[in-house]
């Protein structure tokens, strides 16, 4: 990096007719207040690039991040085979709308030469600004991490087994304490858990057989406080504790959903597990052919091992996706309070839980009218997220939040 030249007014050179002597200093000598002043005027993606200039600048904390920057972004992507001529690969980041501005950042575009492993790779999880991709490659699974803000890539060893559509991870993959969690559903009574430890860079497999308590279909995975969880259609949980390296079965019940038609679960439902301030939450999203959406939020009561209904978010907002998470709303982000965001056909949509906390679920007309009311309410408010290109796949992604 070229040196910074500044004038020193305290040192005069008489032979040069009182001209200031030019003193050479490094960019590292810039006052921290000046560096911070530059950073607070930048958006997150530009702030990341600025911190990449040198090591000392990288260590600068992200103090004073604007409230709008704390919201997740959207990432659009599609990886094509680099030999394909008809369509190039693309990856793009979008910031949340801020004062009617929707800023976008092109991450990758073109043939993606040198990144053949990206071709046809699918997202399995996204946390801490990192995305975990999976590629099925001739009876073995290839996993790799990609950070679209810095373009860093971390490849994992191949997993020599069949892999399910679910996976998640515990910490940022640059941490030696990061674990990757990949379950494989063998049948309705047996599941295998593949665990990758970033410290020793190896995969280990753990099996769970539950003949007396059928598990059903694997519906979602999540992570909370050192434990990975698998949620099944039976509402039971498979729990893997990182410290103990033990896989166990947590038998739970859900009386709050006993009255729902089983066909909803089989054909028109998606489920999500997430941690919210020490609670393990389970969210079901039902979709009908008439395009109405119904959300059902549950919390695990550990004292009774029972899923109980949640009717309010207490000002928080949820984002449902490959990895689901919550955001505390306040200040400039107060507009998202009590909203649950999800993608439908690539388009970001939301519902307000307080309006959708129905007491009677048998009235389909009531559900549909309430959903229509929420759609009109959304149109009347300033949108935080714009529409996405349907030809590309869209996920939520958290921007860097160093402290």
C-alpha cells in the first residue's frame, strides 16, 4: 500500500524558505476517529471492502452501524456449468430498502472460470454472512462455504454417503469451533447424523434408531446453545449435543395442532426451526391452491416436552428460510415489528403474527379474508424488500455484524 504524505507544520526548514517539510507516514497512522468517520458513512458492503485494506483497519469494530443495516439482505444466485454458453452464472446482493433506495451489489457474473464446483450447487444454510452450499456429485456430497461479501470460499472434505436436503452449522466457518450438521433420513425409524468438526477437518457419523417411537418424515433442522435439532412429522426431535457428542431422542407432543387435517402436512406445508432468546421455536407455513398462506408458530415447553402455540412476537421479526432467525425491531426498523418474512416463488412476503393468530382454524373463509387484509396492509406500507427475479434463487443472508 503506498505511503501517505502529510505536512508537519511544527517542523520548518529555513533553507527551503519556510516550506513545510514533507513527512512520510503510513495509512495505519490515520486517527481511529477519522477511520470510524469514514466507515459510518458507508453501507455494509463498502464497509467490508474498506476494512480489507489492511489488518489494522480490519480490526476496527463496526460501531454505529445504522439500524437498517442490521436487517438481513437478500441474495439472488444461479450457478450454471462453466461450459454452458447459453446462460452465465450470476450472484447478486440486495440491501433492504432504505428511504426508497434499493442498492444492489454484483458478486459474480459470467462463466465463473476456476469455480467448477459451484455449478448446480444448492444452498443448505446461511448464517453470519456465510452460505453453506451442497452439490451432489456421483454418490458423494460436496460441501463448501461461500461469503458473498468477501468472496472467500472454504471447501469441506467430501461426504461419502447419501445426503438429505437439510444441513446447518453452528458458528462462522473461520472459527475452529465450527461444526457442520448434516442429517440423513434412512427410514421412518432411523436417522444418521453426519458431523464435521472444523478443528480436525473430519466427518463423523452417529446413528439413532427409534423403533418404539416412529420419527416420521424429517421436516427441519436447527441449532441452539450447543445442540443441533432435527424436527420430524411426529413432532419428536433428534438432538445432538456438541460437547457430549451424543445423539438422543426428545419425545414431544403438539395438542395445539391435533385438529388440523393431515393432508396439510403432507402436501402444502413447510416447517422451520429457530432459536429466539433461549426458546426453541417451530414455525409451520401452510399454502393452499388458492394461494392463501397460514402461519402457525409454536414454542417448546421443556417442562412438559410439549409444543405450545405462540400468538405474539413481542416486537420481534422472523425470517424463514434455509436457516431461520429472528431480529429485534426498534428505531428505524420498527416497521418490521411482529412480522414473519418468507419467500414465495422467489418473492419476499410477510404476515403480521398478531393479525393471524386465529382461534378457529376450521373457517377457511376467515383465513383467506385475513390473508387478503394483510396483503392490502403490506401494499399501504413502505416495503423493506423488493421483488426478486424469478429466474434466480433467493435466500436471506445476514450482513457482517462484527463488534
